[in-house]
């Protein structure tokens, strides 16, 4: 059962180090024990010696098999180093989606290349194929999904292992009906996420994410606020700040940002500034026109790719004025004023 | 016939994701049978029938559900072979989190949901830790950060599994799960094969129907808690 020594020799040698020395070399390795429900070994004892003397009854209670512990431990160490290496390695230069066919087998005639920092809008009614398009990207389709599309990373077919590399997931999704199910403060919540990403200066990164989220959200919140009591806009702002700073995924899908309580344009800009590829499913003209291109979905396929024209961009100014006007009416309503004098 | 064991806590979405995966396999002409193990009652038989999937349900009643499962798994395969299925899915709930129906040489899947909280992966035993594929469900209702933390915690306790997000409602990921199911090894009999991990020890007086509480009435395999 043991892995070949050549492949994992570093991990195997750590197995025989006394705990104190092991933690000096690999500070996060100690997490293995509580993760498995085990107490920490004594400082002077190596994991392999510890596994040999662990009480059989305890192992049975924890549903652990003594003979596989060493392997689980070295696998865990390999995972740690993969995660640490992968932290910055998820950069990509471009992603290319090659057309397949729609639900009626009509061929899609396109090859779409998107680069970090670009915004692409997705438009079309529910059920028109937007989710399938994202799934094709996430699954790195190679002509083997229902749409027959193919995805290239940096111009070439991706290595097969990338498909299941959950720590290198390509797409982060900021969906509309998102909830927090954890009972934690904002600060604890972001800290926990940063820890799972093996970040170095966790307090600093947590502070900067909360500050950024506060800039995006209309109403301020403190690090001590429970995540479950954030408003919709605040939650959105927090998740956008969090995703832009902590998510490893190079592509971010945003599913319609609601109007209230968040600086929508700035939020999208934040992601773009962090060199994310932003895909935005939206029918909000102000957001949709931020995209260089928009994909029109029909019947499970991409029916057209529209490049935003200068004329449309000129209209953006007008739409923004209209939006500001409506925003003012909304505010007046909120403040208990009459809304008779808006022209 | 390809065989998979699929297990997960109650209401984690086992049947929902199985149905989505089967729907995708059906389009490719794959015939699938399901054996559903549960303890007291289940509505899933109807769910599967509605989708036109051949299904047999086994209720363990007053027996330990996992022991009941092991006693009937061989017959489940025989039923599958008899019906000429290409794929047999054996679905059961991991009711005490300590048990696992996973069998050596049979593709093992664990289904858990994001809503169960980020500490759950640590609390689930061999059902999760010894699975080949971990399906995470209900990703659409939690935040992106929670999804990432949850997947990371699953990865911590099972470093080698293939982790897949499947949405049991929209079916996103169902096609991919179907593809993975088709990679299950061919098996026609499990007689003589080994469970991947022993089931929890039992057989105390309460296993035998004792109802009265008190040390005097406890016999057999009894363990006492430590109170400090």
C-alpha cells in the first residue's frame, strides 16, 4: 500500500521526525492529528512511532486503521505542499471555448478566447443554456458534454488531472440566492477562509477584505458583525471582496447583482483589477455594457456574440443618469418622503 | 455489470443526485437499477419509479441498518445481474456516521451537503474517508467562501478522492457524475469480498430488545463514558 519512496521521499522522511522538529519544518502538518480526531503526539515522538503505539480501541472508535495511518499522513503532507504551491500557480493567460451545438443540434460557429481582466456578459432567459455553459468551463469540456463544446487553457487542451483538482477550481460562483449557514462573525469567517487557503499574513488579509467590502457596501459593518445578520448588499459586497482576494479561481461568475446597497460597477471593477475573468449573467444594462462582449443564449446554445459598440457605450451614460434618478426616488421613499417632484 | 455503493447522511441528496446521473446515462442507452436501503420508511422508491428507474427497496426495521445492508448486498447484485442492468447503484444512509457500506473493488461514493456545516467532514467516518468519489451537494445555497472551505475540509480527511459538486435540483454536475459511474469496475458477485472497514461493534442487551435502563440490565459489549 505504501507510495513509492522516490515520489514522496520528503514526506516519508518527515514521518520519522520528532513532532517538534516536524512542526518546525512544516507548521501546518500538526493539523493532521485533530483532523483525524487524534490527540497530538508527544513533542519528542515521531508520527510513525506514535502510530505504532496508539491504543487499538481508540483507533476502532475513531474508525481508523493503524496500517493506513502512515500513508494518510504522507498524503496529507503532499496535499499541503500542493496547496501551497497551487496558491499562486492558478494564473492562466487565456481560456478558449470552442463551439459545439444547441439542443436541436444546430452547430455553434464560434471560438471565444477570454483573458484575465476581461468582462463578458451572459444574456438570455432562464433555461437558455447559461448554466450549461459554465458547467462546460468548470468541467473543462473536451467534446464530451451534452453541448459538444471544447475548452482550451492557454491555447491548448488542459491536462486531464485538472478536471478534478478541486483546489484548482476554475470558476468561483457568486450566486444571487446565497446564504451564510455558519454562525460566525465577519472576521472569524474570513479568517477561516484564509486559513483554508494557507495564506501567510491572515490578520492583514482579513482586515483588507473587510475594509474593501465596506467600501463596496452602502451601509458599513464591523468585523464583529455576525455574517448571518448582514444585509443582502453587505453579503454580496463581502463575498466579492473575499473572492477577489482569497479565491484561487481565475474565473468569477456573477449572477445578477441586485440594485440595493452595493456599488455594482465598483464591485465588478474590483474583480477585474485582481486579474479575474468576469462572467456576468445580467440583464441590467449598466452592468451588461461593462462587458466588452456579450454572449446571447438561446435553446441551449450561444446564438450570437455581440461586441459592445461605441453607440451602446454612449448610451451607458444615459442609462446611468436614469439609474441615478431612480436611486434618488428609492432613497426618498426610504426616508418617508413624497415622490411627486421627480422629472 | 458495473456496481457502485452510494452512501451519505439522511437528506444529503443521495437520491436526487443519483436520479440526475441516471437521467444522463439513460440518454446514452445505459440501463440502471437501484437498490435503496433505508431504516424505517422511504419515499424514494416513488421518486425513482417516476423517473422510470427499476428500483428495489429494503427496510431494515428493527435491525441495525448497516448489518442489514451487508446481509443483503449479495442478493442485490444477483437481482441486478438477473435484470441485465449495465449499472447497479446501491444506495444507503450512513445513519451513525461510523458505518460505511463501501466494499473493496466496488466503486464507493459518499454524498454530503454544504448545509451540514464545515465541521461535518471531520465527524464522518469511513463512509467519507474511504470513498473514491465525494459528491458535494446544495452548493447553490451557500456562499462561495463556504463552498471552498467545505471542499477543503473534505480534501483534508480524504486526500485521494475525486471531489465533485452536483446540484440535485438543477442537475448541474449530474452528467459528470454519470460519466464517473461508468468508470466503476465490472462485478457480478460480491460474495467473499471485504468491506473496506469493519462496521461498529454491537451486541449488548439493548441489541437483544432490552428496554429497561440501569447498569444491572446491561450485558455484553458495554462502554461507559468518562465524566470529569
